[in-house]
C-alpha cells in the first residue's frame, strides 16, 4: 500500500505542479472581466450611466457617445450577474443616475449557468470576485477551459505578446466589425432557435432578479431604463410569439408598477437597417454608434 | 457523478483510502463503507430515485429469503413471481409505459380514432435496467436452486448497488460477485496498478475517442438532411466508434475502479470490431448482457435444443428483447431484429461457433480472408447502428436512402483528418493488445519505468487536451 501511495504521489505531483503553474500564468493574462472590474474599482464613483446586460449591449452600446457612462455588460451576462455587479459597488455608485438594462426575448428564460456559455461563469468568480454558484469548475481557469484553448492563450500572451482584452476603454465590445458581418438570414433563424426556451423554469427567478435590480435602484434613487434591443427582421420573424408576448407583457407590468423605470421597445426599430447588423441579433460598430446616440436621446427624456 | 468528472476524481481517492485504512480485518466495515459510498454516488444523480433502488433491493432480498424458506413449490413460486412481476412492473412503468401508450394511440389513429394517452412526465431512473437485471438474475438463480438466498442484507445490497457497476453495468451475477463481497480482500499492488491503467485507458476511450467522434456523429445525424450519402456513411462509422469508445470506456473505468477495491467484475467488451462474423461480435460486445440473455432467456426457452426452428425462434426472441431493453423506441427493436437477421445464417448452418478464438492469434496481421471478414462484419454492424442512433425509423430510412443515392460517390462534406489519424492510432493499439483484457494491459510493461511513465503522461496529456464539458455516457439512458 505504501509503495502504491508513494508512486501515485510521484506520478501525480508533476501534473499538479504543472496545473498550478498554468493556472497562475493564465490568470496573469489581462482580459475583459479583469479590465472591467479594475475600471469599476477605480471609477465606479464617477459613472453616472451604467449599461448592464448581455452581448446585445456589449456590442451594441459604445459609451464613447454617452457622457460619464460605462458598459459593464458582457456576453451572456444574465440578471443575476447584473445584480451582483450593482451590489458589489453598492456604496461607490455615488454619481450613478441611470442603469440601462436590456430585456430581450431570452432575458427571462435563461441564465449564464444554463447556457452554452456557462464556462464564462468562472470569469466572474476569478476576476470579479462574484460567486453565484459553488461549482469547483468555476473557480479555476484550467478546469473550465479546454487545454488547447488555454495553451493557445498562453502562447498568444507570453510568446506573441497579445492579451485577451477585446473591449474598449469604456467597456464596449469592438470586435463585431461590419466588414466581417455574418449571413443575416441564416443567423436570424439559428439565433432565434437558440434563444427560444424549451420551458419557463427560469422565468420566476429572472423576474425576481429584475425586481431586485429595480428595488436596488429605487433604494439608491437611480432611474432604470429597460429596453429591448434592435434585431434584424430574420431574427424577429423566427421568434416564438408566446415567449415574446410574455416578455413584453411582463415589462409592461413592471413599467406600470414602478415610476422609476422607463421602457423602450427597439426590437423592430425602423432606424436600424441591414448594414447596422453584424449578425441578425447583434449590431456592428455602425449600428452601435446609432444605438448609442439614440440611447443618449432616450436618457435625456426620462 | 460521471466517471469522467472531477467530482468522481475526488470521490474515488477518498473512498479508496478509507476502504484500505479499514483493512481486510474489518470486512463488514469495508462493505458498509462501499455501500454508503455507492448510495452517495447514486444520490448525486437524483436522490429521489434512491428510494426505488432501495425498494428494489429490499424486494429481492426478502423474496429471496422467502423462496429459500418455502416448504413447498407453490409458496416458492408465489414469491418468485411476486419479485419478477414487481421488478418488471417498475421497469415497464418507468421505461416502457409512454412507449406503449403512444404506440397504442398511433395504432388507434390509423382507424380514424383520436385518443390522448396519459403519459408519465418522469425521467428514467438512471441504471434501472442494470440493477433490475442484477436483482432478476439473483431471484432466478435462487428459484432454480443454483444459489442460496443471501442472508446478510449489507452484502446483498452491495451486490446490487456497488457503485462502479450501478448505473451502466457490467450486469453482474450473484454467483460471481457475492462470493467476492463476502471474502476478505487484501490490497494487491499489481492489481491496483492494473486497475489504474484500465481506468486511464477507459478515460482515453471515452474522452479522446468517443467524445471526439460524437462531435461529428451528432452534427451529421442531427442535420442529416444537409449531408451527402458519403458524409452520412462517415457519420455512421464515427457513431460506431463513438458508442464503442463510450461504452467500453465506461466498462474499463468500472472494471478498473472495482479492481482498486480488490473486486473483479465481469468483462464486458473484447475487441468486438475485430470480429469475423456477427456471432463472434455478439460474444465480444456487451458480454454481460449477451450472456445474461443467453442464461436467463435463451436457455429457458429451449436454447439450441429442439431443432433449427426452435433455435431460430429463440434467437429472434433474444435479439428482439435485447433491442427493446435498450429503449422504448422502434429504432432499437429494428436494430435488434436486424442483428437477429445477420446472425441467422450461422444459426441455420450451425457455424455460429466457428470463430471462438481471437483473430490472427500469434500473428502480427490478419490474412486477407480474415481481414475481409472483419470489414464485412464491421460494415453490417455500422448499418445496424444507423437504426440505433437515428431519432426515428423514418429518420433511419432517410439516411439509408441518401447513402444509397449517387451522393455516396462524392467526397464527404466533412473530413476530420486529425480524428482519422487518432482512430488509426487507437485501432493500432487495440489490435496490438487484442489478446489482453484491455488494450494497454501489458503494453510496455517490460520497458524501463521512465519510458512507461512517459507513455502514461502522454495519455494523461491527450485526455486533458481533448477534455471539454463532461459528456454523459450513452448507456446511462438505458
């Protein structure tokens, strides 16, 4: 038995040491989550307009066009993470006047942990110090990413000098360029299918989370702007009417029951055209400028 | 808790250390520990189904005792049929009720009548087919006076619920496993190392072979309408490797894990894709299920006695039941019947036992005839797998008709060259180790330790390289 234990330790030790080394090196690579946290750590008290939500806002709103704003949204970021970000800097939002949150077709029906992007949950724990679950996977880089991905990250950073930051200094995702646009017709159908829920199990939790965000804002005398992001017609035409109507009627109810919130439905806004979209449900840099300027106008109205 | 998960990687060493710390002098404590660990392992799936597992265990334990205590045949028969009917009743309700209700509604609809059958909205309790078959074999063996009833409830419960085999087999027999549970077990270094080696090979089969093949096979089968005949055939071949890597990988991990605790489980796979005919394939594929059906269905039905007609009938019955065992879907039934058809010539002409040895024994390569026989058998198996994998019978026929179209002669739309190289390497290792219980059982054992360890590190590295999200094992759904 002693011999067995000795050899097992000898065999496993190099693997563990290598894993720890990988973990340390990967964590040192600058990335969007770490950047956003660092920005908020230092500037939360200067932000007067905060954008939260998922990729629709991350790629769709460029704070460059909106004074004193910051885009804290990220890909697949659901209401639970929005709330946690708000709570994390609770006392530092000294100048915060508006919180802007997208309430899209899928917002009430999914959460990061249940999506194909669930692997991103570790970034909130590691780089944001936000824990919404207790999975061991979400505490480490090496356990939550495939080895080849991690190896290429290490290679790109330590040998090619690249980093993982893809957002602008104010948190806008700048990688969805108009020249690389996707097939709008095809992507509309696939995105709508991906966003259409099989059940409404997450609905009550998400509604409760949005309620909490609104309550947080009311407590701090912050106004909340809810909006449904613009999308291309190929996406809209494939949406489930039932899911969409439930979402819209829920927002309507919220809108009437809270004086601090204002809602704008931009889903089929006629000012957005094919050239504004990267794919059927994400704007490119041209569309992002358009939406940001529009948002500026909408914010001035409330 | 999946075998290919980090939670299992934490669970196994803890149980292993506690188990051997208790030592062989404390057999009862060791068995209690293993039983507790097994229940914990099962509860990690869904604690609610624990009650079903415990009820099934209690049922067979008590009916077993009652049968042994019975003073007359009538009473014995009563307890026997009580156990059989409740066991099969549970299996029927959880696994087959919806299938029968829907099939009945479809049949009625053909006569212009509409019925809305009441269907169950429950998930299939994981491992129910496996632990029910454990219990059935135990009860049948007692009824047939092959074994006495087990009096020790802990030992019997462990026989049913031992965690390495609980959710997907191998389907054990009381005659094989219970004596091992009751006997003091001492730590054996070489067996433990062998167990770890088999676990490593099982993980390689699952994560590197099965999961990588699954990426392509799923893509092709799930969008079969978009692909050419040649691509669909490739998808079927990749599925053949997926299901083999998945299930035999699982079995390797189960056998290796049990060996760490000093327990030998029944072998489940013996290089089935190197078989020279379908009869040999079925002696090498899911062996514990094939032999279960042979011993508890085929032989009681008359087996090979009574002439060709009886043999043909019994063979069809066991393949039909085997197909049905895999799931409540017509695709599995056709898969079973197709295999029955394949094996029929060898049953009729009495050649089903002509390939009892391992192919090309003592030789490096097979001869041309053996090679052709292996390819033909593999081809037939791949064809049958189309039904096994397809979502419906219509889906399978659509795939087959596209394979039979002109597009069969086009270059496949998907050509995963890296995966082909990986499969070639895998087949080479399997071929090289085909005389052993698992492919790397004796591989490089005589080589210097640094080289051997280098190979193991290489395997670990490849496993981590390909490891992604934990993928469920296919056979958990059965």
